[in-house]
């Protein structure tokens, strides 16, 4: 009896060892993201470009259910609008993104950029007159459009594998933004049926084909249109989507630490 139990335990441990070996993956490549340090902040130009990459490439398969279009234009968002005074003309001019000094925040409902982004997608909704499903232009209150109506349709369109939601993917995956960037850059070009080799994915093979290619997404700010740049930008955008209030939290932390240092000095005296 004891011998049988020992043999069974050995088989179980061996199975765990095989599964562990199969799940091993290379550690993500280190990259100095601007938000990594305790005092770091988001590179909003990269967040804007990353949203462009998501919108034109990733949104064809991946949803972002926890993000609404209005979030893009809230304070701290990549398309937040501010009115900034032009020192030469004295007139107030629109400025996308937090200005270095001053500026009056424009409410999301009055932000034409967010309205244009939302109106650029089609949302399936119930027609108030007929009660039937009908397509309509997006509103700023809408959550990001889902590429598939349900998980079954998502699996059917992707060889049986449902693409994960990307809203908080950098928080849900070990390595965070480093992992996302490395994964997007890590395709070897080899495949086995519907699986594609990627050393950064646990097991080394995944159902997602290489989604990016040089020149696939045009940039207007002169940034390189390479897979590396696309991967860096979309990883930055996904980090922002997972933690949009990071900058405000860090600013508050600095104030709290300064207060605690002053209080400690007073208590010492």
C-alpha cells in the first residue's frame, strides 16, 4: 500500500515538473519606462500613440471593458483638453495634455477630440423605436467597443482561443508593461499549425499571430514606425489604462512624505 502511494506521489510530482518546465518563459526584456521610478510619470505622447496602435490593431481582437471613451479626456488622460493662454497674442488656445504651467481644464463633455474618437466607432444598441438591435455612433459615455458579441464568437474567430481583455493586462501579467512589450517583439516567425513561437509566453507557443509589422500604423509626430516603437507605445498605453491615477497618487505621496518628515522633525525637537 505504501509502495503504491509512493509511486503515485512520484508520478504526480513528475507531472508537476513537466508542467512547470512547459510553462517556463524567458524573463521580459528590461526597458526604462518613464513611469517605473517612484517619481516617474507617463509619457503622454507615447500613451497617445499607444492608443492609436490599440485602436487600429489590437481592437480588432481584444476588448477593454473597464475603459470608457470619456476616461481618455479626464484629467490625467492622454487626450485631456486644457485652455492655455498664448503669451504672445494673449488669447486662450486649446492644448491636448497637461501643460507644463497653468491651463484651465475643459470638461470631457466639451472635449471635441473625445467626441470624435467615440463617434468614430459603431456601437450595437437597442433602437428606442423598434426595440431591435441597431448600430449607432459611439458616445463618450460608452465603454470601448467590443470586437465580438460574446466569448463563443471570439473563440470561433481565433482558432478556439479567446483573446484576453486588455483593460488591466499589465496588472494581471507578471512583468507588467515589460512583459507586454517583450511579448509583442518576441515572435520568432516560426509556427506550428495555428500556434506561433514566442519565448516570452508561458509554454513558448500562443494562438495569436504577430500583430505588428513595421510601417503598419502611421505616426504624425515623426516617431519611428517600427515594431519596437509600436510595442513600447502600446505597452505604455495599457499601463496607463490599468493605473490612470498613478501620477496623482505619486504627487500625493510626495506631499505626505514631506509632511511626515516635517512632523518627525517637530517631534524630535
